[in-house]
C-alpha cells in the first residue's frame, strides 16, 4: 500500500506539471476561435511585450514562494526603483544624466530592499508576509516622498530604448525578460542555492541536517528577488517614459497570480521558474483576450483573484496541512 | 586504519538526555567496535532513536561523552557527524521529493561538483550512479525522487548514508533506524547483503522492531528500557525469547494498578466496530466495547493502534467497515460527530491536542462542553468556576486557582485537566492514548484511580498504554496489533492476566 | 522583573505609549490640549478603528484579512450609487456586501484550505472589480440632501459628541461583549492559541473562523459607509492606504500576530496611537507622503516586539 501511495503522488505531480500548459493552450485556441486577430504576428508581439515585466518580477517571486515564503513588497520595490532610475537618467526634475549606468544603481537599490526584507524576516523571525507588507509600504512611501506625489518625465532616448528598441522586430524588453529568465533558470538548475531553495521549501529541518546554511540562503534569496524587482522597475520606467509612485499598481497581484497559476505551490518546494513563465502567459493571454472581447479592463483584477483561488485549490496538496491559518 | 583495533569505532560513556517531563537517555554507555554490527532493541520510547540521534549530532547530550576512534568529540549537527564519519538513515524519510536522486544524495555537499560556481550535473550524476550501484538500485540519478516508490526512496536514503564511504578516508559508522519498515522481503535481504559487505569497511548500528532481523545481522545486541541499557548480548547465541524477557523487565504489582477495583464488565455494548479498515493504517479490526470495561490495545509503532484510536475519535475517517453506538449505525467522520456520540480522546500530545496552554484551568475544562455554560447567549462564569472547582477537588488537581494558566501546571495535573474536560462533556467512551507519558509516579497512580472511577460509573475506556505493564495492569481485555491487524485477543481478569511475553510474541 | 509585572506592563504598555505620545505632541503644540481637539482627533480615528476592529478577530485566530480596504471602498461605492434609489436600505445593503466578501474569503480559506493572506488577497481583487462595477469606475458624489436624511447618524453631533465616536464606541462595546463574554469569543482565543486542541475538543472550528471573517468584512464595510458619509462621496479607491494603518493599529495595540492574545479595546487604543503619530508627524513637518514609510517601519517593529517566538518552529 505504501507503493500505491507513491504512485498516486507522482500522478498528482504529472497533473501539476502539465495542467498549466494545457490551460494556456486551451485559452489560446478559445480566444483564437473567438477573434482571429489574436493569432496575428502583431498581437503575438504585443503579448510578448506585455509579458516582459511580469516575467522579470515572477523570476524573483518564484524563488521566494518555492521556499514556502511570500513577498508582498513587489509593488513597493518596483515603484521605488522606477522612481529612482527615472531621476538618475536625463529627466525634467534632476540634473543627473547617468544614462544606462542608472540601471545597475536601481537594481542594487532593489537588491538592498530585498536584503532588508530577508534580514528582518530571518533575524527578527517575523513572518515573511508581514515583513514584506511593511517593507513594501515603506518602499512605496519613499517613492512617494521623493517625488512629493509628482511624476518625473524621462528625456533619455537611450534609456527608453531598453523597452522600446527592437531587435529582429521584437522589443528589447522581451529580450531582457528572456535574459532574466535564463539567469533565473541557471540559478535554479545549476547552482547550490537552486537546490537549497527546494530543500528549504520542502523540509527545512532536513535542509538544516544536511548542513545547508538556511538563514543565509533565505536572506540571499530575498535579496535576489529584490534585484529582479529592481530590473522590473527599470523596465517599467523605460516603457512608460516616466516614474511615479503608482507605476507599480496591480503588479503584486499579477505576479502572485502568475506564479501560483503556473503551478508553483504556496506551501513551498514544488514548481519552477518555467512554470511561472507559463503562468505569466496565462495571465497575459487572458487579459489580452478580454480586451479583444471588449470586456472592461477593471474586471481583470477580479478575474485574476478567481484564477488564484482556482489554481491554488487545484494544486495544493491539502492532505499535508492539518491547520491552515 | 592503523589505530589498534581494540579501540572502538564509536563509544558513548554515561550519556544522559532529558526533555521536559521525560528522561530519554539515562546514563547510557554503548560501544560499536570496528567492523561490527550492533543491534539495538527495546519497546517504544525506550530511548533507541534518542541514542542514535545523539550519535548523529541531532541531540546534544546533557551529560556524558562521545568518543570516535577513542578521541572525545562533540557533534553539533548531523553535518558535523557526517564529516566525522557518521551517517544515519532515519526512520522518517528525509528524501526530498522535489529534488533529483543525485541532488538528494549530495544535499549540502555540492561543493565538490562546483565548476566556475555552477554545479556540474554530469559529474554529480556520475558520482551518484556509483553510490546507487552499491544499493543495486537501477535508476537514473537525474530522476526526481517524487517519481520513486517509498521503498526506492528508502534505498536512496541508504545510498545517501553510504556515500560517506567514498568521501571519508578514515573509519565510518552507519546508523540505521528502522530501515526495513517500508521495504519488501527481497529488498530487506539486499540490505542485509549490503550490511554484510559494508562490515569490511564500516561499523553499523541497527534498530528494528523485527527481532528476527536483528538476530540475523547483529554481532552484538543491546536491549534498552526506560532510557537505560539493561542488557548486552554477545555473539549470536541469543534467542528471541531472551530478548523479549529483557525488553519487558519488571513484574507488575496488582496494588499499583488498583486491580481490586477492576469491574466485571456489563453486557451492555457501547461501541461495536465491524471490519474497520484504513489503507496504510489498519485492516479488518472488529471488537465490541462494553460498559465498565477497559480495553487495552498493545502494539509497537506502526502497528496501527494509534491510527485506530484517532479513527474512533473522528480525527480520521476509516475507508471501510462500520461502527455502531448503542446498536445504531453511527458516523465518525469528524471530531464533532464522535464527541456527539459520547467518544472523547485524551491524546498523546497533551500540549498540542489536549489543551490550550494559554487557557485557564476552568476554560480548558469546559472547552468540550461550552453550550452547557451559556445562558442567554453569554457565558455563565459562575457555573463554569463552580464546576471547575468541583473537578479540581475531585481529581486532586494542584493549581493555585481555577483561573490559573494551564500551561503553568505540572504534566500530571495538566493530564487531569484533560480528563476533567471529557468528564464534564459527559463522554461515555474515553480513549486514552499514552495517558501517563511524561508524568510522575504519584500522578500516574491518580490517573489509574480515575480510570477505575470511570469504569465503576459505567463508562468504557480504550487504553493505548505507555508501557505493556500498564496495559496489562489496567485492562480487562487486551487486543494485540501488528502491521495493522489484530493478531491476538486476551481476557485479563484480576488474577488471570496474560504476561508481557504473551503479548510481545504477537507484537513483533 | 517578575512575570506577573511583565504581563501587567504588557497589558498597559499601549495606553502608556498613547499618553506619552499625546504629551509629546501637546508639548510641541499646546493647542493640542483641548476637549474639542481631542474629540476631533478621536472622531477622525473612528473610520480607521472600525476597519481594524473586525480584522482584530481574524488576527486573533492567527489569520489575516488583506481585503478590508477593497471591501470598504466597495461599500462606499454601493452606498453612493444606490442611496438615491433604495434610501436607508442602502446602508444594510452596503454592509451586507462586506459580509459577503468576508464569507467568500473565509470559505476559500477554510474549505479549500488556503492560507488566509492569499485567500483574502485573491478575494480583494474580485471585490475591487466589484467596486469599479458598482461605481462605473468613477467617484460618485452623495447629494447633501440625501446625506442629511440618511447619513446624519454617522456625521452629526449627539450630546456634543461627534456621532462617529458614538458609532465607534457602540462597535467597540458590541465586539468586546462578543469577544469577552460569549462562547464565540472564548473559541476565537482558543483557536488562535492552540487550534488543534480546540478541534480535538469536538468544536467545529471552521464555523468560528468563518464568523470571524464575516465580522471583519462587515466592519470594513461599515467603515466604508462612515467614510463615504464623512467625505460625501464613494469611490473604488476610497479606502486605499488604509490596510497598513489598520494592521499597524491592531499590532501596536498589543494583539499578537501569532494569535490567541488580543482585544478590541486594544485596537481602539492602537488606532488612536496611529492617529496621534500621524498628527505628530504632520506637526513636525514630515510630509504626508513619507508617513507610509513610518507606518511600514512601525508595523514591522511592532510585530517583532509583540511576537511570541516560542510558538514558531519554522518561520516562513
């Protein structure tokens, strides 16, 4: 009977692995039948472009969720880094003209915010959702305070090229997102941290027994996520040509929806950055399809909310949890 | 290998380890010689696993010392134990399903496969394949462990411990805690062959509940009881019967268990179970529980008796079979359903499921019967306090007041609060899961007295005793379980009780 | 310091903190000390308190409700959009909307066994969309005549005391009675302190949890109604920026994030602390925009200070 249990477990694994992809394909076919424009090259590139920022953000968030933690500071960090990068390139408020050198600065600030998340969460032992909620709001507050509620306009075409420029007809933002994905995939598959993230998310005690520096890894992963959010902030600023505190509104929701819908379990240990890519496309395709079908854009958050519930309900191995809070 | 072989590979001298309320290890001395297989046997809770966990650096001993190759060492973590040449195969598996076989084997030790900061999968898989070969497991090292059967995962777990062999140049020691419980016969034989082969190079400690297995592989056997080593058998000339005798030990005193108060049970059946089964836990269990009866259930960990008890209390659902209460079919699909039928469980984990430590004594006592203390929608604090006071007197609970925090009481008094809770709720059947675990002798006697009180009032008790002597002393009837099935049933009238050896034969 | 004293200090620490803050702000600006000003400050605090009051119960069972700001906004939209059509019945309708949102979050969390922060986050997305739908994505003004006939209970004065305060005090008394004197309150504490023991005592824990989330949604919606009444309009983003101060108020008041310990009067005190800190910052010239930073830091610090670490084995 033990063996039977094992097979049913891997059966569940199989379902988890392929269900998101099946959903994505079904969605594409359905929307394509409804509106043939969906399948046009132009729309395809539009889809890729709108997936770029969510992909970058999801790369960071996936690692955190794989550890069984959560990061609610996405919007705070993205807003902060977008505002800072806007002020460092040629703009209508400050006189800095760092050009592309502003990018690593903004990413580093994202990384530092993530580091703060990690250090507070690990050292003070505060639950991650509370820590990141507080730090995220602080980030949002800093972004608002720097600009005093105003908007900064970017006047640096080289910087905006990061999002708007095209190579082989595909926007730069997409190439950057692809690069971010490859980096994340390498981290996940080819580094020690990658394996340790899974180990911590599956069973922290076993991870400790194996001599894994659990605390350091947790902090490092939060900092790493901050770097990705920083890059996300840069892309957002480049795309809109401006920076303001509300630039990241709705990003947290999309990010968590995408990660969870892609099949990464909130309980940790199950999933991957590849899943998150599929999740991003499910969310983006759905949003695109809704626009094509003439559904009001404000319905999207509602649909995403329902998607989260449905995905989590389908994927969560509830037998493992006795008490849920 | 150049040290004289008279120095033991691993030696434990006078080690003690206490947890709140229990002395898990009491002045234990124990040695594993070079190239020797040492068996370790004893009842549940005798301290076998605790001893191995000390050897593996998971527990740090309160007293005593550890010597490896004759040198004193302190092991702060399993990782340090590994680097010292000691690896352990755990009773509860530590294989992580989300990682590959190779990643599991080398978890936390990836540095030897690093190349420019990246882990070389090819080299890691190659090294893992060599380890898998030792346990004759023909799977690709890149397979995710989620896809393996439990038995295969166990073999990977063993391979992980054996990987010590090719990493450490000195002597190595492998600790095996119930490695065979999920293995099929063929795999067990393979494991024994591996152990035999490994002996040339390593020293081994081996825990199993199956005494025949221990006899088959061990050069020497230690028997543990109540945290102490009580007997050491040398050589292979020992029989299962000898081992039984030392595992159980003491003779029981009829006075201690209040046998004079053992009631002849009435004919009134309170609960009847027919062919209850639950996959992976127990099969085809039937019994009738009568008013005034103490039904003892004996069995080792994995015998299914804990699962059966939780099922009767509504914590888990049975897959098949029926339960009747007072002759009526009854559903026990949830705890509220079971309590509504008058069944309560006094759990082994007192602080987790027994009581709310932050609640006052009175609040805990009325937790299962709150509606009885409500008037016009509000709690009737006066009635609650009065009821609590009467039970505090009746059960001789030592507490400064009914409003004192329960978490501050001693284990024995806490247990009495749990018992009072179910008495106030008016249960007819009380399931006691290790009711005297971690409480002192005086409180134990109080609990026994209480059990007799309950049965003379016509209640019935199902007892999963802390020790065999407790089961025998208190019960009027005893079921013995092994591997999820009832293997024997004994009547236990005062003066005609079965012996511990009678029971143990059917347990292991 | 003896254990008993420590506990007593822990109980009254938020009040002491509040008094010190009031004295500090008063020292900076003596005009702060007047009955009229105290009443104004308290009245201004009530919407925050109402939002936080229901979530207090959720936090006491060890959960969290992240949907309250969306719920309050939605309630304001329902009120503003339908007050002309349904009159006084719009108020229970708006509050009912909050109760339904709370019910949805709790059903998702208990039936599907999803952690509450993700369940309520997901529900808040749906509620936000609903708010946009009710208001047709606009901010809707409430005509003064309608406000005068239906909403004076929330914005007028009675016996010289602003009605917001009466509403807040009634809410505090009702919730405190529920929490301190009924079996429901007893079980809320029990679930937060040791859920498995409550389950093992044969109690239908899910029902209690669902009730807590429904109350949380109800109170958030009530807060939205009062907010709309005060501002004279409803909008789908009306209560944005309220989630963080509400949770901060609860935690600063001394309710433990790990559950089991807390009360509604603590949240009342916590809300006043948050308000006085806000006023103090404004006096000292801290920009309104920067105040989120301070609240974010206060929240994390308060969680860290009040956390009972003995209850946490693995922190995620």
